[in-house]
């Protein structure tokens, strides 16, 4: 029996069984569906992309995986080199893992040991209210959304603040000598409710982190590769550690990268073995995942995906920015994300099946109806998603 995620197994709706997928479409026995959420925001190139499939098949013909402990291989070396060239600033040192949650765990571990290696005890992490960084235990601790983690009390050692500069400044004033890091989903808080905020907050955070030698960590697992309308938010405000996942491989295989700058790396680079980062996921640097990631980055650059994302945002604003209904609290649009927040979660009950019948796969959560589409979507397909959303509120 499959134990499905984020579901009460006793009462869950039978999941739709996918038989095939191509482009932006998922196919069941009786329906063809536009995937409006890119399989949890990762399938940016669409399904069954011939180049990604060929890259994986070619690597599988050589080998699928070898450990990175004492071994290396060309795909992981190629991906590290590609990311070093692709990412801004001195984000040059790539530690690979098998999921975004683990990538966040690695970043938090780096930040804590960065201070320990310098003889400093700084046990606290600063994070945002409504944060979501994954479901492993340390990632849950820095999260602040009890809808996901209400069964666990893991809040010791974390300070949560709203995305307001006065609160940010007050936190640094009170805790700066105890903080090892400030961890944020930059500009767009995904699973915490598609909450959007402005760049000046991050610019001020960078200034304060520099002043007090606190590491700034960007969790761009969801926001990276253009989702916010920026290639990476790190292009606008440079963090010390950047976490990537989801779209890193185009959603074809689970993989993540925790990328550190020179300052962080040098704190571990020593003759003393106790200063090494003692972490090593079995599937870190998986050869198939690295092959897919290298090809995905090539496609992203070659096909000018940032122009595609700008077009998606323009259509989204045209179709949704002015849409109103008494049950809607707010419509928020940023880059490749559109969110309709309602006052009462009951308003969205039944929408998933409503959308299914109209050829759209959607998965609202709590009070949020949203789209995070593959970047290869065509205008008529994107409009179909938004027409389905609007039809739900207009149905009477």
C-alpha cells in the first residue's frame, strides 16, 4: 500500500493515475490535463523533453550511480563547473544531495559549523514567519507553518520574524551575537502560502549579515531558475549559501545543490580533519541527475527561458490581476507564479475535480489556489488554466 504525502489516508480522494505525460500535459485513462503546478514546481521544461530524456539514457548506458566517497565522475564535475559559471558572485563550492530538504539541512549544518570551526558558539537561526523549508527535522525547525508540522515541537534555537525591515533590525539588535545564519525563501514563500515580499528587505538583510558576520542563506529550491521573474534572486542580492533543487534537474530526477561562497568554504579547508563537513548522502552527485541538470541548464540558457517567464507573467497579469470576487482576499502574481488567496478554505473544496473535468490538473492547499506552470506552456494553455479558475468563482 502506498502512503501518500500530506493526506489523511482514511478520507483522501483517490489519486488520478497518470499513464503518460508530454509537454505540459498529463494523461489519465479518461482525460488529458494541463499540469498547472509543474509537479510541485519542478518540471520547468515539460514532460518527456527529448534532450533531457536522451541525456539520461546516454548516461544510463555508461553507469547510473557511483558514490562520491573516494570516487568522482564526469557528470558531477561538469555540473559543478556549470553551476560555478552559471551562478552569481563567488558561489563556487557545490555540495550535492538528493532533495531540497536535505540541501537545506546541509546549509544549516554548514552555518553552524562555520562558527564552530572558528571557535564561536552561535546556536540560533533567524528565519521568516510562514516559512517552509522541507520536512526533515532541522528543516521543520526553521519552518513556521504548523499546517505541515503541527505534530512536532521543534522550535528551539530559531527566531521567526515577519518580512518587515523594523522586525529584521530588531532581531539583529537583540540576537546578532548568537545568530549563525538568516535563512529565507527569497521574495516568494511557496508552501507557506505563496506570500510575496520586496527586494529592499533582502538588501537590508545582506547589510546586517555583513555587519555581524551572520551567514545569509537563500533557499531557492522553489524560487530558483526564474520562478520569481529573476533568474535567481541571488542575482539581485548575493547570499553566502544558496540551496537549489526542484528545477535543477528539470524535475526529472531528485537532486539538490548547496552552494557556498569562498568565505564559508575556507572555514572548513584545513589540515584538521575535525573541521571537515561530515555529511554524505548516498545519492549525492548521482550521475543520471547530474546529466539531466547539465542538459537542463543548457536548455534554459539556449532557449531564453527568462523571456518565456516574462511572457507568462504578462499573460497572468492580463488575465488575473483585475479579477475579483467577494470570496477572494487577494490575487498575487510574481514571475511564473499566480496565487488566488480566499478568505475561507471551504471556498476551494471541490475545485480539483472541477478543474479535472475541464482538462486542468490543480492542487489547491489551505486557502490558496495557484498556478506554477512549466515554462514551455503556450498562451492558450495558460489562459485555459485561468479561465478554469475564474469559472469556479462564476459558477453561482
